[in-house]
C-alpha cells in the first residue's frame, strides 16, 4: 500500500477504505501449523478444499454477529499463511481479510535461515525489512495479495534475533505506514517490546501489543498503555491461558479508567491445523471449550456490559480502535 493513499488499507482482494472495516477481530488464523509440519505431508497432505469448507463455516458463524473484518496474524515462517485461500474465502463470503507479513518468535518460528546469515555478520534486519516491504507494496509471491500488517513476536526476554526482526518491522513501517501487531510469550514482554519498537522509531499509534491477556496484572497493561500503543486481549476463550472472568474484569476496569480507546479484542483461533491432529489430554479439554470465533460476540461483550462497559465503549473497542490503528489515530 502506497503511503500516499491515506485512509486506505490492503485486504486480500485489494485496497479498501479503513472506514469500511466495521466490527473487527484483530488476531485469528484461518490455517496454521508450527514449522516443520511439511515434513509430515506424506501422512497428512494439505487439503485446500477441506480447509475452504471449514473456514467458510467459521466465517458464516462470525458474520451472524456482524463481524466484517478479520486480520489473519499468521507470519511467513510458520505453516498456514495462504493468500490464495484467503482470496477465495473473501470472494465467497464477503468478509474483509487482512493478511500479515512477518516472522514469529525465535523458539517457535523458523530462524535458522536468517540466523546463519546473522552469524556471518550480515545485517539481517535490512534483508528482512526488504522482504516485509516487498510483500506490503508489491505482493506475496505471485499471488497478487498485498500484506496489510506486519506481525512479529518475542520470547519472554527479547533475543538478538528477535531484536533484528523487530528493527526490520520498524523499517518496514516507516517505509509503508502499515501497523505492527505482535505476539508476546507468557505474562511479560509487552513493555520491553513496546519500548524497543518506539525507541527504534515505530509510530506508537500504529503498534498493537498482542497477547496481553497472558497477564492477570492490570498494572502491566497500564504500563504498556502508557507508551501510547494499542493492546490486544486476543486470546479470549482460550481459558487454559487466560481465564475469561479474569480477562473480562481487567478489560472492564481499564474501560473505567479511560482506556477503552486503546483496547482491541480477538480469540487467536485456528480454524484448520495443518498436519496430524493433536492428542490433547482429557483433563485440559475444558480449557479450550470457549475457544471459538463467536465467543467474544456471544458471551464476552454481554459480560462486559454487565460490568459497566457501555455500548459506545464496546463499539470503540470492536470498530473504532482497529480502524484507528490503521489510520494512526
């Protein structure tokens, strides 16, 4: 997206006014797999048609609650980022889909390609920035799909490799104007992440620190918000990580303190896992029972209302804040 096109964002079907985003989920995954899944394709090959069918069903469920836009936060170096799938989904359902360019946190991404060069003294931040910029301005591979956000992640303590990736994200944002959205691991890291991005020159009004629901300490959230960035409670329903009642209370308390204009919500759902299915212990299954695309709309927003969050504040959270992040407001 050309920086000159003020107010426009890149969806998988082309440019669109940010004013048309409507109710937005800021962090979901249509398909996903951890790196290395492709080694198992002889047993579990990728099934495009099955993924299409499953995702259409999920999207239709979301649309019953008025969801208009979903940001797919899958970075380049994991499995599942599939611009061609996103295009077909958008065409068949009318959902606005925004695709990411980016690299995941070191332990769960695919850093070897970059770290080998880093060890030889190469400035990988420039290499990675060039990649991000190309995917934002020209498109991803031969798909014609332009990325609309930059997605990066960190370990509990940012590693030198992750610093290089975050520096690349800043360089790419400066060149293109698109938002940076993040993954944080565990109940910490968001403060360090925000400080690093801002120190290197990122626009805090176009930064969204993700997975803050991993912390149950409201002072942590307030400290990140003091940097002027957006925060994402984007694992709602994944109760094994962040119990919903605790998350709802924190969000309600932050709204009472005047932070409703900096909060975004999402689930971090994965509609289709590539590779073999996970064999989860029965004891932990209840922690995943609410992890679905309609949980915020059906259960969490009414719960926020019940704790004093107004309809206007909810509209700000679900509509205004995602839009304003893209606009840098």
